[in-house]
């Protein structure tokens, strides 16, 4: 969610906890889309989900399935922000972990609570 918060389309450069909470409430989960349009619907339009952390390998798999020429993905919009944990406190961890529990489990993420009480 931190990457989404600072995504270029949002044109946000400064961290704002209240805006992050508002965004968290508004942004649908990946499984919302998969339930309505994809893997979990009666007429799936999605049969593979790529994870950002394994994007290069996942893209290679899709390229092979579609018989596309294999090429190196370019790096775009690489951030120079601090580690994402610096933006979270225990309350934000709980909010994200609860809302995105299915995605966290699906992708095999671990979302441990930070030790800091407040940012």
C-alpha cells in the first residue's frame, strides 16, 4: 500500500497518515476484482496473477504461455524512499493486514508488526 500511496498517478511526495487511511478504505482488494472478473468468478477473465516481487519470472512464464519473444523488463519509476516499515505503526499494520489478508496469504507475504508505537 505504501507503493500505491506514492504511485506517480497520485502525484504525492509527502507522507500523510490520514490520507493513507482514507486511501486504504477506498481502494478495493485484489480479490474484489478476482471475484467479479477473474479467477473466482463463474466466467473467469484472469487465469494467472503476477506478483511484483517476482515480476520478472512471472512475466517470463506469461511470455512462454503466449509464445512471445522473451525480453528483459525495463525498470521504471524506481523509488528512493525509505523502507516501507518506517511508514507503519501497529494500527496501520492491523488495518492493512485485516483488509488484505487474502492477498497476503495468496502471495506468501509476511506482514509482521513493527516495534515502533508511532511514526
